[in-house]
C-alpha cells in the first residue's frame, strides 16, 4: 500500500510527537529514578536534584526527536538510552545488595 506523501508526512510528525511526549517522559522518569539512587547526597536532596535534572533530560529528548533526520532515528534515540537506563536501574539495587 503506497501512502500519499502528505499522509506520510503527517504520520511521521505524529510518530515524533508520540516519541517526544511518551518516550521523553519515560526516559526522563528513568533518569530521575536512577539519579535519585546514585547521587551521593541525602535521600531527600538526591530526589529533588534528580527530579530537577529530569526536566533537562525531557527537554533534550524533545529536541532530539524533532532534530533527528527520520522518525526511526528519533525513536531509536529515545528507546536505546531508555533501555540502557532501565537496565542500569534494574541492576543497581542487585549490585548494592551484594556488597
């Protein structure tokens, strides 16, 4: 099925918007959770600092999504770092419990 070029463009923009909003939120939430665990501060200060830094992560994710050459690259730029952060977030408590 060959799509109309105008429809392809609209779908690509919609895909980028979903990546920016949903993927950016997920990426910034994982970054905040990981930073809250890893920052060498009092727990309350680490959570506040991580939350504030997550706003920067979200803004950078949105900028990345709309600056990427294709929608596929935009999604890859959100999913791959998110997967890495998620893996580190899962592994970190296990490593701390072993120490």
